[in-house]
C-alpha cells in the first residue's frame, strides 16, 4: 500500500483506472491490483516516505513514471496500436515551444501509420509550474497555452479517421 492518505490513494486508483481503461474495463479491482503492483515496485521509496512525509511529491513523481513505463509496455504488446511518450522534463529545453514542437512532431510521425494510437504527455505541469517556485499568472498562462498547443498540434497532425488518445499525466 503506498504511503498516502486515503484521498491520495483514491486519486491514484482512479488515475490508474483511467490510464489503463482498455485493460481494466472500469473494473476498480483490476485497477487496484495494478496500483498495488506499482506501489510494490517502489517499496524502498515508500519506506523513506513513511519516515519523511516531505518526500510525498517525490513518491508521486516516481509512481507516475512507473505507471507511464507500464503503459508503454502494455501498448508495445499490441501490434496494431501506436504509442508515444513525451516527457516535458526529459531535457531542460523540452517544454519550450520550439523543442516541444520538434519532439511532438517526431512522435506524431511515429503514430501516423496506426489506426489506433496513444500519445502520453508527462511532466508538462512540472516543467512549466515547478512546485519549488511560486505559481505566477504568467507561468499559469504559459502552462494553459502549452496544453492548448499540444491539443491543437495533435488534432492537426492526426488522421480524421484515427482513434487517437491524448493523455496528460
């Protein structure tokens, strides 16, 4: 069980259920099993978080990264389904408009041949609204603009007949 308050635990459960909807079919029991498997893989960090509650944000980031890796493995096993994961924190410049466009376009080109595909975007919020810095109106606006930019770019570069999923994590 992850080191979390019941509210955080429930949030993670619904997050896993939504992320793995194709697998769970909205069965919260299956989602709970996936959640517990991810939490088990983070056992050492879980222990540290119990001793030092200030590491909770680090645990959340590790949980999300583990869920993204698991989702990538899940879709890799489905030959007719394209999957691309873009991490906005992969480099210092990834979240800037120029680099974001280049990285997203590369991913969308990889997804183009597939009738069904998923684009997973992670850490966009953390890149533009870092938790250690104050959330200013400008940073918030930049984040909202980036969300819209990714949505618009994906809509413009995806075939109209494709079953395309855009997930933000």
